[in-house]
C-alpha cells in the first residue's frame, strides 16, 4: 500500500533539541525560591527504625524541613513494599527513610549527617535459595514472599530440597504457581533428545543515563511535577494516586526522558518522585531532588534474577515436543515482576512446543527493587534456550537454522499457556531473511575454525515479546488555521514512538507533516490516556488511537461539507488539505474552512457532545478543557482480538579467545518482524539499541552485593558493566520483514524488547558453538566463566547463587 | 551481637573498614553551592564558547557544576558525576574533557566549548549536529551532547577518520540506549558534510 507517511523517514521534532542540548530534562529546570532535597537512606539491608532525632539538623541555618514516613503514612505504612516512598522498615540498602530540604544541597547533606537514626538491625538475605532454607532469613517483615491480596507470607523448603536443586536437580517443593498445557509426559515420551539442567540469570540495574531527579512545586492548588518517565499520561495517572493529588490538579512536565528500559514506564517503579512533591507541599517551596548515579542504582530497579531448572524434549525431526520449566524468581527488597511466567510464555510462542509446564516461586531478597526491564522474562530465557536448541539440532542431525524453522510461529498458530492466536506472525520469513542476508549457509565452513587460541562460533537466535495493546483514547484537534494538532500522551524516552504513532493521524487526513503539530511533553496540554509505554506496545496501541481520532475528524469533515455544500458524506473525499466532492473537486472546503465551520457548529464537532462513552477519566479531563476550543476528533479504541507479536531474528559470527575468555563479535545482523514498519530509522535504532542490550545481558551485566554487609557493590557503570563502543560490533546490520498485521489500521506492531532477546540468543548460541556445544546455562557468560570452563575447573562457590559471583 | 546501632555508628564502622565509599560527598563538594568557611571566594574568568565569563567559583567546584548551575548551560549533562559515562564531555582547547572531573579553577587559561557553542551565528547546526539529526543518532538524547562534543573533537583532530578510528575516539562516551551504531553513522556522515 502506498502511504504518504507510514514507512518513511522523518525527523521527530525533539531531535534538534537533543543535538543542541536545548531540550530539557527534569534536572535542567529551576524555579524561583527552589530549595534542595536530600534523602537519608538506609545504610543496612534490613532494619526497623526505632527513633529519629532530627533536632540538631532542623536547628541548622538553611534547613527548611523534613519529611518522614510518619508524615506520609500517618495511619501506618502500606502492607506492600513496592509503593512506599519513605519507610521505617527498610528492606534494602539505599531505601529512603526521610527527606530533608535546605537552601542548597551541601547544607542539606550536612544536616542529614546531623540526624541520628536508631535502627534495629534485622537479619538479611541476598539469595532466594538461602531464604528458602530452614531458618533462612526473610527479606520482609512478615515473610519472604508477597501473596497478592493476602500480604506477606513465609515459605521454606527442606534443606534437602534446596541442596538437591543447587546440585542440579528438578525442584521437588510445591511451587507457588503452576501453569501448563498439553500432555507433558506423552510429549517427553515422543522425544528422542531430552536436555535437562539448571540455569541462572543474574539481576542487573537499568542504569538509565538520566538519574531520576525531580522538581516539584505547588501553585494555585496545582502540583507541577517535573520528572522523567517512559509514559506521559499513564505515568501521571499513576503518580497522582501515589502522591494523593486529584488527577485534575496534577501537571506532569516531561518533555524528554534520559532512558527508561522498563523502569520508568509506570509510576510504581518511580514512587520517589512523590518525595519532592510531598516535601514541597509541606514546606511550601519548590523542591528539587537531584539523584546521583549511586542513588539511581539504589532507588532504581533491576532485572529479576532467575534460578531455574529446564527440561526440553525434541522429536526426531527436531520438533520441540515438551518444555518443563521451574523457576525461583528473585523479587528483591521491594517486590518483583512476572518474568518467570513470561519466560515460559516466550518458549511456547517461539518454539510452539506441544506441551509446556511452568512452575514458579518468587522469593524476596534484600537487594534492588525488581521490576520490568526490557523483555522481562522473555529476554532472560533467550540465552538459556537457544544453546539448548543448537545442541539438540546437532544431536538429531538437523541444521541449526532448520530446527528454528521447523518450530517457527506463523499466522494461524497460537502461543502461550492461554493458547492465544497471533494477530499475524511471520517468523519463517524473518528466519529466511536473516539467513540469506547473513549468508548463514555459506558461513558454515567457518564454524569452529581456529586461529591460535581463537575460535570462530556462529549463532542464530530469536526474540519475542507481546507487542500491542488496545482500549486507549485518541484526540486530534484542528483550529481555524487548518493545522492538525495530534494530542499524544505516549511519552518520550527515545523510541520516537510519540512521533511515529502521530503520523498515523497525519496519514488518515493526508496531511503534510509540516502542517502537523504533536502536542505532548506536559499534561496541561490536555493529552488522552495511553497505555504505559512498555511491553513494546506503543506502536500498535497508539497508532490505533491516533488513527481512530483522525478517522473521527475525517467523518465529521465530510458530514459538515455535505450539510453545507450538499450531497451525502459518502460523496466526499479529501486531498491537498481539502474535503471536497468526489465528482467535482472544486466543491469543498479547505481544512481551515471546515475547522472554522466545526467551531461555529460546536456540539460534537468541538468535544461538547456525543463523546465516546468509555473515555478514561484522564481523557475526560483533557476533553473538558479542550471543549469548544477547536475542531475535535476523538476516539476510544475498542479491544482487539489475539496476540500481536514482536519478533526478531539475529545471526552473528564471533571470535572467542580461549586464553582470555574475550569475545569479539565479528559480524551481526538483526531482522525485525513487527508488521508494517512505521519509521525505518526508528526501527533501526530499536534493533541496534536492543542488540547492545542483548550483548550486555549475555556477557557483561550483573550486579553484586557484599555478602557480609549486604551493600551493593555495583552502583556505577563500570562495576555492572554496560557495553561500550568497543564491546559492540563495528556495524550492526539490520533489516525487516515489513508485512502488515491485520489488527492494526496501518499494519504495525512493536519491536523494542525482542531486539534484545534475539541478540542474546544468537550470541550465547555462538559461544556454545565455539566451545564445542558446551552449555553454560547462565547469563551473563563472563570471561572468567569461559576461562574456567576451558581449564576444566569449576569455580562456583555457591551453585545457582544470585547477587553474587557465579563462576 | 548488638542488634541496635545508630546509623552514624554503622557508617563509621563501614567507612573504617573500607567497605563502602560513596560518591555522595563528592557530588556535594563538587556542586560548590556553599562557601566553606576559611576559603576566600574568588571570581574566576573563564572562556566559554568564545565569551569570557566571570563566575563566582568555589575552590572545589567542577566545570560541569559551573556550566550547569552558574552559567545555565544545561546542555552539558551529568550522567554519573564521577568520570564513568562521558555525558558531561566538553572541549577544552579542542581536547575532549569530562567536565565533571576537572575543577573550574584549572580552566582559567583554557578555551572551553560546550554543545551550546557549536551552532553558527545564523543558527545553522554544526555539521556533527546536522549529521546526528540526519542519521537519527540520538535515542533518549541524554548522552547526545557528550557524543556531539566527542565527535567534534575527533573531527578537528582527524577530519577523515575510519569507522574503527571513530569508535575508539568515541569510546569514552557511554550510551545506555545502545545507539552506538547510529552515532557512528552520524560521525561518518559528518565527515561527508565537512567535506
Ligand atoms: S558525568 Fe562526567 S563522566 Fe559521567
Ligand atoms: S541516547 Fe540514551 S543514553 Fe545515549
């Protein structure tokens, strides 16, 4: 289909501001009378605050006030750990106890040093399996696990059960959650190759480049909050609840966000923004709370560490018959996510196994807050399952490409424990494209070639994430100038989806991009509710809403023209920013004229009547403020059917040095399968960015804690190593399948998360290849692990350890 | 074991044992917001983007703090404030420099350039900026000013770098979004624009 905007490159409007430094992030703002907040955070991993004596601090010159948990929660702290902004019951080092405001940060910090806090020290734990031991410490007050709607509970295994799991065996304890489909025993019975083993995925921080600084002030009864988030209206909607301010009284200002990667999608993962808001309310001054890199680690979050056991069976032809997965998730000090379940879901989707069973238990540790991080679950399992596929292929005499093709998801298939049909799926095409463009077959002769201590490995891998939601709202406006204003609440974290989804509206109205304005960046510009910008959903979800709102405007344009100029709305079409009769193009209105008429007519044309019934409260507030100010197109998106998948395939060639454990990625290609491509350069960015993340997951990133004191040992970039220019290929080739998805009006789906998973799958497969089929069952596979393997030594101090060295 | 201890006692113990050294103190001493007693306040003249600016600078104040909080040049970002990330990269006498890791007092004779100083008088973007726009190099943009300054520094020293040379020259700049490939595309495009 020939589109005007879809599939074409453009410059998103915020890019010039990024290269000139003009665009403002939260910490770049100032406000007259602004004071500075500093946090007093817990120096110990698990404690109870018995007493706070702040009298000396409050008597200091320049100190303005403090905020404690007692101020925030006069009726007692909430049961769940996750949303507390201040606490007297810290469950990890760095958890905020109180905040103090002063005229400058140094005074604030000096004053904090004068505050005496008496803690009762409580036992702490860093590894979920240690907590499951009889007598093992519990991370929370009241247990080591949080049961939804029931509160904290304690769970223990027998010492034999823990020891047996650490020794590599299937856990025998009762899981908290079991999900399965198919006849597992029968499927394993049909298998001629069965792999069974344990694995670990290390947790590690998001480490967004912009620390989570925030500025808050109250004016005329409204709270103005500057902060960084992935989502704009969805985030504002959530943080209003955490702060306790009515939605209509919150102005969230967020033109740009220095990275999110899952940790800033929802307000629940950045509750600390409520601290300057509450403090500002208490002291009646604007409050800037700057976060340091170290605080970004301790206030921020981490990927869930997974400790698992996996058994996979393959039929003689390479078909995956069965997968049995048992995972203990590390929920950290403030609650976790559902990564483990998503890992099982991912295997079911990507490899279409006949039978899958997932068993899981989530246990707290006194370590970082766990939450969604780029492909939570799907991307941890990618580096675990891919080498298993390759070993199975070699055992069965199937090619490593063919075993993936045989099991590939395609349109008409279902996936996941719920057996959900795909909206469309073109994985075979993606595999073929990657193999062709990489010359996968031609390269096979290089496989395991050696050059001194260096050996070549080839890997191919797949990534998946569910990539689309629905049920949100869209608003477009047009004034008498005829410009199209696309109100977009998506948020700006660097994917540019706020801009590319807006182009669906421009497409509907055949509007030159120069005649469009994207209205975004602060909620007092009246933005509709969107889904949080996570789960690779924005492209699918918000092209639906932008498209729908523009369609509503188009329908109204034709109605107005037909009423004024004669004929039926169906007799009208649009071109060149005019609505005109099809039969006689001279009869019509320019967009400026029709907008003027809409404003004169009012009612449904200006948002004053006949609104969609299901509009979210947030959208209703926006509409009530826009009502009568211009020609309005408005839409509430109904729910769609099926699972819109985001798929990627990556192929790579590496050179592994057996003496140093160093890996050089010689070449890499990633192919996206995300329906119609909206914005090629944006797509390319997601593929290369995901690749860098996949490299980090596979071979570098993990956080560590000091086992004696529970102190985080990797609060900086260099300790939890983020890949640099020199750790990534000189050029990452990209491409895409570009076939439309029928559940999206422009055929598009998302891609941000799978782009990481396929790289991790390909890279770990290449490492296994270079090491003659050795499966580490771990992410990351660090240089020391490779050296130990080559030397034939096992250096696992504690097998299956989390938050500590593995090898 | 004594289960009760005060926070200060604990911290003293930890610091004495060397188990924890935080960057917090460095951050606050670096922002130079307060005048520690005993120091003589000094007006320092520094050359920023071709203009000589007089600034009231604390002895321990970093260039990044001066630029951001005294001169309002917030294009220079702080990603770590401790020499790990490159977000604060500026040019001093054409040499890429982490502004978080040098003291403003040591800059008295230097010619400092920040991202705000790159556009021409008529508002045209610098070729590196233009190339980064064309190649959509930034993602979140937080590392971008530092990447821009590193690329400008590179191209002044070597107007025709290979991609390999460029990645080595840029390797002091972390991009958590992983946009390295797009930044390198931008650098190579900039070499064409510069001609
Ligand atoms: S802020 Fe200077 S190197 Fe990170
Ligand atoms: S563009 Fe986000 S850190 Fe580089």
